[in-house]
C-alpha cells in the first residue's frame, strides 16, 4: 500500500515521479536529480501547504487553506494541469477564488507578475491600503508597490485621499500589466473586479465622510 502524501494525498502515478543518480565528482559521491515530474512537484507542494502542520505553523497565511476532494489523487490534478498553460507560469488560488481553496474552478496558472500583483493588498491594521500616517507632520503619505518596488505617490491630508492615490496607481499598473499578456478572459475579469472592489469601497467611504 502506498504511503499518503502528507497523510492525505494519493500518489497514483504509474511512472517514477523522481529519478536520482549517484555520480563521482572530485573523488566524492554526489546525488543528482535527473528527472523531477513538474506535475507531481506542483501537486505535492500544494498538499504540503494545506496538510503539513509544520509548514502551516511557519506560514500562517495557509492556516485556512484547503484542497478539493477531486485533487486528493495526483492523476486528477495532473489531468487538470495538462489542460492549463502551466509552463513558465505559477499556480494561483487568489485571482479566481478567495485565496483559501484549491480547486479547478478557483485555480489558474499565470505569470509570476500577475500572481504577485495583489500581494500585501489586505489591511491587517484597519488602515486603508496605501495610506501611511506621517506622525511628525500629521498628514498621510501614499505608497504603492509596483513591479516589486515601493513607490511614493504623494502627501495627502486624509487617509482616504492617500488610499485613492494608491487605487489610481494600482489601476494604471494593472492596465500596463495586462496589456501585453494573453490571459484567459476569466482571469482578466477577476483582476479588474478586485480593483473595482477597492474603488467601490473608497466611493462609499467618501459618501459617508
């Protein structure tokens, strides 16, 4: 009987998912991986994030992550992955879903630039995203991370104004990001909807101010 992966996943592959060979190098034995199945690698990493307690303890962002029963078996995940544009792309569960569940309807493969676009866009302190209070001056500085670089957008009198500047910068960055890419329309729509959610929230806050 095969051992379960992380006590949960069923590896039903009918071929070797990894091959290691020993070579002599400088009089020393060196183990080299010559074959590593890309489908199994993605599947096993996904399972680790959801079912390895040590990993989850070190990475609390995955504490509520789950996987659909269909993907409990490796062959089912591989079949889905083979139908996706996976080569050179990353597995994402946040764009089409709420970021907590891996399944055929909530996951997609996208370039890294798309995968990380909404990283750190959730407030943990209640302060609006992009708004940073300058205590010494008593005003708000707007900052936005674009292409992995933090950019200062200006100084504002209120946190809402600073947040709106962040939204404008993020909107421009999204347009520039998507323009050269050929993505599934579902992904493009979902990315735009996430931006509209920020715009809607800002409009509601302005109306009640």
